[in-house]
């Protein structure tokens, strides 16, 4: 079992244990979130002269809060173009997105603020176009761990603004260019 799987399992068990003592019927409900952010695959462009490894894209989630400290979310994230290069031996353009399933642990800080973390898995699709040393690239699909941490401001009982950092491990594996994709997203979540 890899270190990432052990970490995800431990965090999931901790979040479930933490939430079991704080369940309150009035604190549960479905959520809908929309965020927009910037993503980056920082190592992709190492040693490549003409290269771009950042883009912007949306993130949409539907979830369920079991109580004030524990919830789950199913989401879709568009990373945009995470790798675009036209070097001498490498001409690649990668566009990527992911479907995610994650658990969230929330820690309220007073009435209006809170911090939260997420752990889960993502099913990603990477559409490749281009060649590496004359060999055409194939599209990629796979599963990868995802984790994140954020802060939120509760504007009302039903609506919160949030800012979150997320990390998707080993999203793509091109020759010599295996990298995590990192993102910083801002948006809002509505509870109904």
C-alpha cells in the first residue's frame, strides 16, 4: 500500500470519528458550490525553453453536510491547458479535467469563519495532442489522490464564500514530466 493511500485512509477515519459525536439534525443538508481558479503543473516545463504550464478553469461541486464538521462532495474540475510547449523535440498540448469524490472536515472559527480540509480521489482525463521525438501521444485516463485546504466566510446560514488550495497527485505521466497539478480556487457554496 502506498504512502498516499495510507494517508488518505487515516484522514478519512479521523474525520469520520470526529464527526460521530457532533451530529445534529438541524445542521445537515445538500450543498452546491461553484469556484474558479488557476492551476499549475510546475515541473512539466523543467528544461523546456518554450513552455506554458498554467491555466484557469472552473470547479463545480454538489455535496452533503452531515453536520457542521463533516461532509462529502462530488465535483468536476477543469484544469484547462496544463502543458503547452513547442520546443525542438517536444510539441505537446495537454488539456485535462477530473471528476472528484472527497470528504470534507470543517472547523468553525466563531460565527462567520471556518477552515476546512478535504481528501479524496479524482478520475482524470487528459487529452493530448502533439509529438515527443516524432512519436504521437495518446490520451490518458486514470485515478489519483486529491487533497485540499481552505478558508470560508459564512455570509449567511445558507451561503459561504471560500478560498481553497488543492493538489492532484501525478495527474499525467509524459516521458520525464510526471507532476502534481496544483490549484488555487475561489468561489461560493450554497446550502439548501
